[in-house]
């Protein structure tokens, strides 16, 4: 059953209760604009409202799972960027909360890059993550003079530990799928051509399980974590919006588009 069949996010639901949510901006590496994030939130809420839902399978169309924020759109906003990002981060935090609160397991199948606050945030907010061998993971927020969002300032340390999270968020290493698995960021790594089948197999296994037991287990695990994600989301959004108005943020975005190293001044 096709629930959303056009636009930047697609959603269908089969008779077994497996919903497939596909990020559908392949030409922009599924970069997150306000329009995209609003559609993503609507899709998560649509899935949430289906009583037959048993599991949500999250994938990305095109060469990358999600490259994070839409840098070209951000750079074009000029002095209006803080207001634009205030709206974007509000939608992103709604998406993260929606995935974490979804009463069924979320399985993410990652290929290409999962980067930035958005792409990495979606990975961190998923319950099981299957990565293709060629997948790559990075944060990248401070690289453009901004800060992590999508809940990753809480979820990432919980998944990989504070020291490793600081390394990922501050130094921006590009992690291979194997490295991401070794530190606990992803669940398992498979050959590129096996990604779809493996993710589908996991989703169907979960869909055949006891829905209330699976949902309760997910809720207990996430709610039992020391740092509550929902408590941190407003501060993430405020910080990102504030930083986006700085000269360093404008320089960082320009450097990405011009494929050069940024020169930050602290202004």
C-alpha cells in the first residue's frame, strides 16, 4: 500500500506490517532542507498512525543515505540563515523524537554517506542499523562552524561512549562501515549487494515478532538512558541557529561549496 508516493520522502506499507520510508532527494544526496524535513516528519507521523505497523525500514535513494543538511540551500540564505535553520532544526528534532518514540522498531539500511547532524542523527535514532561495506559516517557540523543536532549530542555518546563521541564530533573523521560497527554506531556490516536483502530480512523477522513486547523493549531501553534526548533537542536547535549567524559558519558553508579548506576567524 502506497501511503506517500511522491515528493522528497516516500512511504509504503505491506500486508505484513513492514513500512518502507525512503529518503527521495537523490540529486542532493538526500540533503535536508525545510521542505524535506517537513515531509520526513509527516511520513513518520503517517506511519505512527497506522495500527497495522510492525516495523519501519529507513533507506535512502541514490548514491548516499543522507549527506546531512542541504549546504547549497543553507549557503543561499545569507543573513536569513539563522531563521531558516531555526525552522529546519525544529523539524529535525521532531523527526528524531518521532523515530525514538515510534512504538515499533526502526531499521536503517545505510549506503554511501551518512553525514552531518541530519544523516548521522537518523542513524543514531534508529534501533538497528545495517551498513553496506562501502558506507561512510561522519559528523561534519563543526567543519562548517555549526554544532551537532538531530539528537546526536545525546544519542552518539550513549552509543559509542563520550571519548569516541568527542573524537567524532570535534575531529570529524570519516568512519568506514567496519569502524562504525566496531564502536557500536551500527549493528552489522554486509556486502554492498546484500544490504537490501539483509535489511528486509531483519525487518520481516521483527514484523513477525510480538509487537507489544518489541515496542515495550524499545521504550525501556531508550527511556533508561542517562541523558534524555528530548531534553537536549531545544538546546541543540538554539545553538545551531545561533552559530549559523556567525562569519565562521558562512565561511564553512562557502568552503564546502568551493571545495577548499575553510579559514575560521572566531567571528
